[in-house]
C-alpha cells in the first residue's frame, strides 16, 4: 500500500503544535513550467500541502482572481492530462508533500471516473477536492477513489446543516475542507464575522483533521484558524502574487509569501534568491 | 424504456432517471433543502395556491388563448396548427408564470432580495416586473453581448427599477450570466432567493420551474379538447434551457398518442460548431448544478455556443428533457438561424403575429411538420413569446437599420 502522505503530514503538524499551511495553485498559471518550479519551492518555503487545480471553463465557486488565472491557463490549452502528468513529474521532488487536485466535476466526469481515479493513483496524487460535488453526490467518485487509496475531500460551509455534514463526513478521508465564509474564493482583510465557531459542529461528527479555506490571506489569519482547525488553505492571495509578478520573479515572490504565511524566516535558511 | 409516471419525477434525490441532482458548492446545499421544503409546503397550502392563481389570472392575464392558425394551416397545406398564445401573457412571454410562483415562494421564505439571470431579457423583465409589484429588491445578471442585442428589454428592466449587471466573462451570454448569479447566491444565500428562469440548475429548480410552467400544457390540453374534442398529435416547443417546452409537454407526457417535439437552436448548422443544439449534439455532463446533456469538448470544457436568439444561446438543457430524450418520449430537432428567421416572417405575414426569435424556431419546425401530415391531424405549437424585442435583430439580418 502506498504511503498516506496526508495522514503523516497532519500527524507531524500536530506533534509540532502549529497550524498547517495548505496552498493552492492554478495549474498552468502562468505556465506549466512555472507550476513545476513552484511546487518544490513552495514546499521548501513552508507549504505543508499543495492543492493543484484542473482548470475548468466555468469556475462558478471562484472569485475574480482565480477565474482570471483559470482562463489564463485554459487559453494556453492546459488539459486534465497535463495536470496529472505534472504531478507524476514533480512527485519525486516532493516525496512527503501531499498533492491534492482541486477540481470541478465535469472535467473528471468527462475523463471517466474510473479512468480518472486510476490515473490519479498512478501519478501519485494524494487526494481530490471536488468543488461542486457535495457529500450527497460524491458516492460514485468515492467508490472509485477509496479502493485506490486516494482521499476524497468534499467541502463543507458555515451554512452546512447536520445532514450535509453527515453526508460529507461519511465519504471523507484524510481531512475535511471547511469554507470559512459564505462566498466565492477571494482574499479578505478579516476572517468571517460569523467566526469559526461552526467548525465545532463539524468536529462533533469526525476525528479527521479540519482545514479551513477561502478568504485567508495573512499570517494572522493562519494563526486564528489554528485555534479551531489543523490547517489553513490559501489560494487567492497566492494567485494574485503569481499573476502580478514578472515571469522571472514568480517563484521568488510566491515563495516569499508562503514563508510569511507559514511564519518562517525568509529567505529560508540555505535557500538562495 | 418506459417513462415513469410524470408525477413521480424527480425522485427524492432530485433525479429524472440518471439526470438532475445537486452539483453545487457546499454553501448552497442547505438553501436548496430549505427551498424544496418551502415549495412542498406551499404547493399544498390553499392560501398560497389561491394567491398564485389569482395573480396568474388578474395580473398575468391567464388563461392565455389557444388560437387556431387557419391561415398558417392553409399555407402549410396539412395538419391543423394551433398556437398556445404565451406571447399574450403579461410582459410578453411565458416567463411570468415561473417568476410569479418563485417570487411568492421567496416572500414565503422571508428572502428580501431576489436575483435572476437572463438571456433574451424576457425572464429578467418578468422577474423585475414581479419584484416591482411585490416590492422586492431585484438584481439581474445579463451577458454583455445579450445586453447589446436585447437593449429594449434592458431598458424595460431599468424602468422597473431592477439593477442590471453586465457579465463580461466567457461568451458574455446566458451561461456566463448564470455563473455570476450563482456566485452572488453563494455569497448572499441567507438573504437572497435565486429566481432561476429556466428548467435548469440543481434540484429542486427543474421541478419547481416545470411545475410553475405546467399551467401552459394544462390549459392547452383542456382548450384543445374543448375546440376539437380530441388531443393533438404533436406538441411543438422551442428548447434552450427548456422551460416553455417542459411546461407545454408535462401535461401530455402520459398521453402516449401525443408526440412531443423540442426544437433547438441549430445556429449556423450542427456541422459548423456554431449552434446551441445541446440535445442534438451534446453528451451528458455537469453544468450549473445538474447532470444533463451538455455541449462540451473532449476535455469536459463547456463549449461556446451560438444562436440568433439570445434565449436559446445556452450549452446546457434542463435535466428532464435529457430524461425524455433518452426515454424516447420526446424528440429533439435543430432549426438553423436562417430557418428561424423564415419562421419569424411566416407567422408575421400569415397570421399578423410577430413571434420572438426563440419560438420562431418552433414555428419553422411546426410548419414543416404540419405540411407532411393529413388535415385531420393537429399540431399544437407553444408560442412562448412575442417578437418586439427582436425587431432590431431581424432588421439587421435583412441589412436594415431601425
């Protein structure tokens, strides 16, 4: 059986007594070569796990920044196979870092769920976060992922009711992805007014670690999340940096942001800029 | 494959056979459950039903007429053609039926704010109209390209004090307007009702919209029995998302002798790739919350679409149509832009009725179909809207500036 990187990583985070940091990249933004460089660089800068998107034409859960990065990637012809091949290519460079595909359903439905799950496992992907497949609809995908030891991570939100939580938890493994706010992806100055108290409702149903995403852009947010959950996920703030940096500065600027978010010194010891 | 008794679908998972479901971000799941519960309660609540029926009658002008199109029939030289005159409903299209139903539901649920998407602008106008009457805030998302080609309806919405927000993403048409409306709903779900205008989206929307539009077929069935003493041989309606078609078909699904024909937008022709004929040329996929036929490329990316009519310019279709297609209970055909224009002129010239470009597709097909049938047969055509909004487009197609 292949090793469970997600479980091992969360165990390590727990032992170190710190909040974990998960970062999101739009695969192929600004180009596939950059994504290949970013993955090991961000892992070295303090990212505990990396989410990689499969760009989709209609990203209806995403705010303007991730939409822009998605359309940029699609304009370059990035396909689901490109995303899978990229994981296979980079896997050896980051042997302990969980790599998780964050995707809308249609590209993987079109690929064929069984064929997709097979390729995902072969390429060394650790898990799938299907943005528009709630627990209630996740069984066909779960049935393909589970026997191949690929974690399925449905999302939950502050508006999720007890039934929604039960349905998601029943098919989740690895961790539970909780959305911090009612809204699309996007950097916020403050975390949701409602706070993160609702995470306790999720904890009541599962012993799995919780990761909190959407709207997290600063180190202080990561620390706040750490009081309620095991990890924070950052997407938009990082993608903003990727989009705004000159091509030759993308890796350095993104790494600098990730180090800040991870609460690590920058440049990382032994690293060069 | 036999068609399940119409009333039994969707099942409790929101499925019409394999189609439908709830493929949405987690944030919306509870709101869909709340909406379904409110609807199931409302539809057996005598007060709600009475209020809706009263508004449909006194405000929207129902029942709409069933008109025997004698001149068109003579022109085609075959089956008798009847028009179900949804163009005579308030605001000029069938969209008012659903807008009234859902707006009353929103009021029932205490949602202060109503959002909608619109393609041709007919649903936007219907929603803005109902919101003006009920005193609700109204925001309408509309693709920038559709704002350009349906300028009259944009101004109507603004007269009704709706906020019209231009959507600049993608092909800047109906699909992109729905994406943006869903993003708004995800953000404001606790105060806002998303008043979807077609029989698409996650469960319970396809059921809700169908039920509110099924008044079309219910009236038409009684009217044709009254006029002819028998059921029609065919019911023909245009299909974009498919709300007027499912509304026209629904009451007839159990009548096995009645052929159901949906007419999609063939644009520049199915081979050109420039069309919106989802059921004719697509394959199943997930967009906007449900599993249904979808125009997509080999990688599952949603295709850009084209139609001369903004209301049919959509890569998806309501899941119940996908079910009816696969069950072979309904047949779906495509009619090109040029043929739709012929239908537009034909009905204007023969009957003095200027149809919207959307049902002009159905007019063309119904005329072709009637010509192949004997005079004792009956074709019932759902004339879903009137054509005032399309006069500039039709003039431009003829090289005339109005």
